[in-house]
C-alpha cells in the first residue's frame, strides 16, 4: 500500500506543478481550439472498443466518439480531432499542461481526481467495475479463491488500490505484477507471469479478444468496485466544460427521443418541442456555449446517438459483446440519464 500511495503522490505532484501552465491553457479552450482547427483529444494507448486505431489507422471507440461529438459541436466536422495516445500515468499531466483539450480515456471519476488535480469530470460514458480474468486451467470460479495469486495490474490506475482493498478485506494475500501499459499487462498475463489479470470489466473484455486463445480465459463473476468512466477537462473554463458535458448529453437525449444518425434529418420536421429544441429548430441552445443552433444536429448526424455508439463499439454488435446492463437508459431499466435541452 505504501508504494501505491507514493505513486499517487507522484501523480498528484506532477499535476500540481502543471497548474501554472494549465491556468493559461484553460483561459479560453474554445478559442484556442478554433484557432488550431482541431480538438486535441487524449485517448488510451490502444483499448479496443474504447479507443484504438483500426486497420486503416483510424481511431475508433466509445471514448473516441466523445472526441468526435465535441468536434462536431464546435466545428460541424466530427473528423476535426487530433488523437494523442496516453498511458495511465501520463494522462492527467497531459490534460493539466494543455497538451490535450479533453481526456476521453476510460478514466474513473473519483473524489481525489475531481478535487485535487484541477480537473472536472463532465459525465459518465460507461458505468463499470473492477473484475478478474483467469486462465481456465487455474480451476477457479470465484475471486474468493484467489488467495496467494500473482495478479497482473496496470500502474497509475484505481485498480491497484481497489484490488489491494479487496484482498485485505477478504483476508487474502496476492502478489502484484505491475506494468505501465495495458498492452504490457495483457502480454505479461499471456506469458504466464501472473495467474490473474485485473482491470475494469469492460477493459478485460477488450483485452480478452486480443489473446491468442480468448476462449481459454474466463472473467470471474465478482465486480469489486464502482468505476464510472467519463471525459475530463481542466478546471477554470466553464464554457469548455459545458461544451464537452452537453455533447455527451445530446447523444443521450437523442437516444431517448428516438433520434438516430439515419433519421435525424426527418426528425428536424418533428412537432415534438423537445426534439425541435435539441435539433436547433426552436431556439438556439448552443448560444450560451458559443456554438450555433445546429451543434446537437451535427453530433447526431455525424456520430449518432449514445445507443448507436455503444452498440457498434462495445455492445452485442461488436467483438466485445457487452450487454447494456446499467448503461441502458433510465427508461429501459438502466441509469444513463441526461438533463433536458430547455
């Protein structure tokens, strides 16, 4: 635990040192982004379903779609994004220093990150939790059977602390095998350096399909923590905070209203006042953010609604085959919910 605390102190100290630069970078992110001609978005170092380049080198994923939504709102062009790959240790300093405008990189919203690093979380794109993946040959069916196991874990993540808490609370011991990147972590697991791979369950699903024999590994049923994942911006620029926040909310509201990438043009003629407001046909609800009335229309027409993004990137229509579960809309038994456009 002492090593974990020291790592957090190092991350926090680096962020504090970056605050001077961050205050300048935060002054007017929208203006700086418009002058640059692209949103600079911090993403992972390659996590399928969330942020990873495809065979053509084009970035794809649920987190990537947030970046694209912000670009669509700001520029009317979802492709006006520069992706900057960051590992778990680098990500906060990159945001604080102004290297990126928004961090959309499977990042857990916690008290420490929200109150001590000069950051603001803008919403939750995926409600997750930490789990465990094991080789079937290990012969275990529950995390309660992992006493004494060697566990591969990525550094600079909430996973390190939560796993230590879980083993201690259950009177078990484990041997942490720590790696800097998710690629190194899954490589260590596949090479047999550990018995168990631990991470957010969504990340385990993404890493499992990268194994040479995915069917030989199983994700155990226990979820040991709350891991609400979402985009992050610097504190000190409420306008940019609102743009990123409402870009996600627009996608959620669109799904609830039944507006899709395919029918959004038809929906612009709807008599429903909620739809008319969202699509810029009744008032300009982007004006307060420095955007034009078509900001949400541009997001939906170019990126799609939240459900469409979820399904193609991580849902049952993707290689990850993750069910919506609690990430379903509140109207469908989940907890995803967005404030109204009004």
